[in-house]
C-alpha cells in the first residue's frame, strides 16, 4: 500500500509541510519550492535535521540557496515521539530493543529511497538530480545510510559534523562498524568507491557539548567531532589500501566553522551548485555560531 499521496508537492510553493509515513510510523516532510520555480524538473535537495528533530529549521536553512539556484527542498523529519532516541534515528532502528537485528525493510534509512521512489511513481520527480545532505545527528543518519544501503541514483551526498561515525570496517559491530547487519561481502568496497563528501568544521572541537556522543566507541574515535572526522577518513584509507583500491571520498576541513547546521547548509549548497567551497570572506561571515 502506498503511503499518503505526495502529488500535491509539485503544486505548492513557499514553505509547507506534508504528512507522510514509513514502516507504519508518521513522518513530516518540511518542504520549500520557490514561487517562480520554472517547470517540474528542478533539482531536489533532501535534508536531514540534527538532534533537535528540527526539520522545519533545516528546510529554512536551504531557502536562500533554493531561491538562488532554483531548487526544491524536502527535510524529512523524524519526530522523537514516533522515532524515539538515538537508536531510532541516528542509528536507523537497525537493532531492536532486545538486541536482535530489525527487519531491514523497517530501517529508518530506507525511508529516504522509499520517499524518492514514491515521488517518482507519483510523477512529482522526473529525471532531475536528487541530492542528500545531513548535519550533526543528520550527518550520522546520512553516512550510515550510505554505508548500509548505498546511494545509487543520488547526484551528491554530504555528511557534515556527525558526532561520531560508523567506520568502514567489517570487523566491528554496527554502529561502530559494519559487522552483524547482514551486508554482502562487496558492501565495504562499494562504500569506499562511493563519492561521499565529508564536511568537518575546524572549530567543531567542543568536548563539553551536551549533544556530543560520549559512549566508549565514540571516544575511541577522538575527543571531539573534528578529530573524529579525521579518524573516519584515516580508517577508510587503511581499508582501501588493504583492498588495493582507490578511496573515492573527500573530506573538507572547513576553516572558521563550528557545529553550525545553517552555515554547513550554505557551504554544501555552494559546493554543489557553485563548484566549490565559499571564499574565505564568505566563510568568515558564516562562522562563529553553534546551531544543531
């Protein structure tokens, strides 16, 4: 049975929200379409919010870029009521409460390809590119989705400032690594060959942030988010060398930027739609905030 219709998406403009559901649980799609958007083939940016489950804010972070570049935006919002805690959202509901592996069809990560598929079935999406961005807890969500499901059909994937990482290591149990979740033997090589882009704010170094994961597996990756990003890349390089293959990832350590979802959204938009990172002057204007 198809989830609630999304056909109205293509007929709305400005800020709006649509109810949706995945695996029997409600979601909210916080959307934006410029009023003067021409045609139905504008690129679509999917955005994953942080720990505050504030998809409306993350949608708004992309409005300037949407107006400038003619983009459609959907921030898929997982409420804490229906998707409680880190296990349901950041870690994708991969493990059940009894420690058993959940049915893969119910993993929260699968909501994203399911959403894209329904948008195509309802002819809201056609042949335009689709991009995926996540910051903080949303960055955890996005890179774990990439690790477990792959990103076939997406034009670009960016994870920004995750609190910690699922390492490209099939000897460590998920969520620290990729073991125990039924991945095919080729999954690690597929991940290393995926053009994943990691943005790590050089100033995202607060070890006292109450939202910074502090479980032993996270602390093994470094004292703060910036160090953990470097560790993530180092481990991937080691795995790629072990397998005798190139690593397709990029990590950009972004000067002057801390734990800031609004700034990272603007930086990601510049990367995708203006061909690189913003200038030093622009980064200086964006820096100095903390927005989860």
